[in-house]
């Protein structure tokens, strides 16, 4: 069974204080790993898809990296508007299912 | 309209009411999903439709009834709900069977059952 564990559950940062969110996964063959941002009461907003170990993607202050066991979402010099819940999901390449397994998310608060 | 849209955005209903949630995707995708998101819980997959056929039903109570008339529209019909059904209901779509099967979500419907 595919599993996704995100840590920490909650993170408080000062504006400008860089940090990383972790997504550890267990999957029988990784087809894709996805990062989303979710604001309260809204649907998840797609950020990145990573496919293979060593891959990295960047968008503004966010950078996602991938190894064979985990993914990191690095946030450089965060701003208060980066406050949100960040969700990680993995998709298995076996069993014919294209349905991803989601983690519980990391709630990030950035204080001005 | 672009992406995935959902209506209504907010819904309050009594336990004896019947209502429907609507989802429309403008991405040309062939798969659509309903998720339930309760406070402090991870996303719960409810239903999956691929090419307008239901391919997965995660033991959802029969008071939730999905309908997918075509590849762009998805409905969730609600009847005799319970207060514990209050949650954010999210619709998503993806292009299944391709290299990039990323799911794209709608804004959600916030449901309150009294």
C-alpha cells in the first residue's frame, strides 16, 4: 500500500527565514510525485510534478527536489503570502491505478 | 471559464433536503474525481470517473450519488445527509493514461449539514 508522510505537521517561520518541508513516501514504483498549495477553504493549487530521483523544479521562492525515498519543498526567504497548507501526493506505476495517495499536509505560517 | 469550476461554492442544507453539487472541467481531461476534505483529515477519495465510467467507489454511503453525463461534467447528488458529512467537497480532473497525470482541483464546495 502506498504511503505518504509529511513533516512537520505545522511550521512557523519569520519572514525571510528559509526552511524545508519534507514528504517521505513508500510506493511500489514511483510514477509521479506532486506538490500542491492549499489556502483555507479553497481547492489545492498545483505547484510541481516530479518524476525521477535527482529531479528539481523551481517556481519563485519554492524549489522541489526528489530522492528515491523523499521529496523536499524548499522555501527561500518566505513572505507572509506563502502561508498555506502544502500537500504532497504520490502516484504508483504499478497496479494500473493513476489515482494518487495524498499526505496530511504541512501547515505553514509566515509571520511578518 | 478556465480550469475546474464548482458550484455552488457554499451550501447549507437540512438532513432531509436533496441537493446537487456541480463540477465542470475546461482542460480536455478524461478523468474526474470527487474528494471529501474534513478538518484535520487528509483528502478522502470518494469517486473516480474515467471516460464517463465510474471506476472506483471507495465505500461511500449511498446518500452520496455521483453522475458523469460527459467527460467535462460531474455531479454529486446529496440526500438525507448527516451532520458529519459537513466538509469541503473538491472536484478534480486529470488526463489518465498519459505521461503527465497531474490532478487539477476546483475551488471546492463548503457544505454544512444542519
